[in-house]
């Protein structure tokens, strides 16, 4: 009897060991370990937070710059900043990473990192609002970045009810608009031929000229706004110091000491998050001194050149 009991115990222990071994969580694949992915995920979170802080006053300019770049990295950064902006409205002004809570799920072709965040705003239970970031890495490159805010059961039910009511009101509004539109259509189509002939219409040439003029004005305003936002200058003792508008690496020096420049001319080209950001002259003048070299890393506010 004792022997049967011992045999049964040994069988149970062996089965447990085999099961535990089979369920053991993977910690690496052929290009990255889970800990490396978690570290990269938390670093990427910090970079997105820094970019958001720098461009929070004019996100539309930043989004247009990313769209013009039209690369996978630029599109990822733009999506990450949009996701962060939406989450920040719920989490509050201060967002911190909950140390030691990040996890990574490892497979052959990707690693999914989940970073836990805590905001300064409180939920309905007076507890800090939390969120979770999902960052997907493939071959040491981030390919997805999303931020999801956590809600309690009562908040989820309230949101669902709000969405249902909003959808119902939207349908009513659409029905009203359609009714008004049909009435206007009948009124317009009921006009006599004589009334149509007396309407003032722009010729094709005039319409094209008006459209071209409008597009040119919009492009000029956007270009001026972009140069203003991405460059920074300081005035001191009659000298103009051209400073880095963002942190990055100097990849090109476009002018030399003693060279004359006009307002808007590129002086230094910085690279940040694989995007080229020109630092331009704020006014007409002459470059007196170049303060950086190609390959140098600069923080936002670093003096790049001095002009008079």
C-alpha cells in the first residue's frame, strides 16, 4: 500500500514538473531578449513624451512634417504622439512609468512590450488613473505604439450609454438635415430658366486663378509657421544667436563664418528621430561664428551659430 502511494506521488510530481517546463515563458528570440525589449519600450515611451512636450503647442505642424517625410519611422512616431495626446487628456498633465511592472511577450517574429503608466488625474474611485502602452518590436525596430486608458466597470457602462445616446441623436440630426436638404433642392430646382441665366458664375480661368492664389497663400503661411516653430533664436548685445529648436544630431552645416544669409535660409540641419529639421536664419545678416560641428549631439536650446 505504501509502495503504491509513493509511486502515485512520484507520478504526480513528474507530471507537474513536465507541465511547468512546457509552460515556461520565453525570455528571448534570435534578435532580442525580453529585458532588452522592456528597456527599449520604456526608453521609447520617454522619447515620445519628450517629443510631445516640445510640440504640444502646435501638434498640427509636427504631424504635417511627419506626413511630408512619409517614412515608416515618421508614421510610427506620428501615430505614437497622437495616441499619447489622447491618453494624456484622461491621465492628466503628469504621467509616470510604474517601475518594475513592464512585461514582454516573446515570439519568433516579434516581442510585445506592455508598459504600465499612472497619471495625475483620479478616476471616480479617487484612485490614480492608469493606462497601458503596447509597443511591438520586430528585428529591433518598433512597429506599433498604442496607449489604452483603463476604466472601471461603472465608467465603461456610462461611456456605452453615452455612445448609444450620441448615436441616436446623430441619426435624428441626419434625418433633419436630409429633410432640409430635400426642401432646398426642390426650391432651387423650381427656379425658372431666366433666374439661372442671370446667376453670376466664375469662368474656368478665374476659378483656377483664385484656387492657385489660395493654395500659394496657404503654403507660404504653413512654411513660415513651420520655420518659426522648429527654429529658436536669442538676441543679445546686437547679436543673434541661432539655437536648436529641438534636440538632435548636427548632420549638415549650410553656411560658413562671414557668409551673408537672408531670412529663412537654412544654417544648420539637425536630425532627430530620423527626420531632418532645418534651423534657419531669423533675419537678413552675416554669419559671425559657427558654434557646432557635424556629428555633434545638441540639446534643445544649444547655440548653433551667431550672426549680426
